[in-house]
């Protein structure tokens, strides 16, 4: 699924299994990693939420959540991202997070629109990225 995002020009981070395991599923700062599948068990997308620590690669303020949303181009515009965020938002509240940051490529108009639809607002710009913030609760 991540390879499809790379091919579509929507992902620049590594898309191999070891990266997914270490950065999303097995991340020691992970709060929640949710998976969306179709009836056949094919992955439609996933969303990760990790706790921002000092020195994180995004420059996210310490104690905030860092969210990553990855939806297959084959499942776009079907509500997958919205359903994933419903679960992530509950996990963020349960973890006591006050804010969540999304670090989105500046050329990723779909990603920026998705996060805005979920209630995120742009609060800073980074090199090559737009950073959006969501206030939990």
C-alpha cells in the first residue's frame, strides 16, 4: 500500500516493511497505530500517533502527538481517513494529549485538505512542509 503512495508521488519516506515496523507499529513512543482493511483483508490505510519527544525529526513540541495518515490511492475519498481519525482522536484524549501535529509535504494538497477537514489548522511552515495542529477535546 505504501509503495502505491510512493508511485503516486504522495510519499517520500521509505515504504519498506522494516521502516513501517520501526516507525509506526513498534515505535516505543507509539500511542496508537490503527489499520483499515477491506472485507478481503487488503490494507486500505493506516494511521499512527506517537508522542513527540525532545529532538524528534519534525520539530514538534514536546508532549504533543505526531500523526501520520497513509491511505491507499485505491481507497481515496471513501471515508477511510475519517474513520481512522475517529479512533486516533479517542486514543489521543485517553493518552492526555492536548495537541496533535501533522507534518505534511508542501506539495501534498490532498493531505493538507484531509487534515483541514479533520479540524487541523496551519500553525507553522517548515522546509518543504506545512505543519497543522489539532486541539484534542
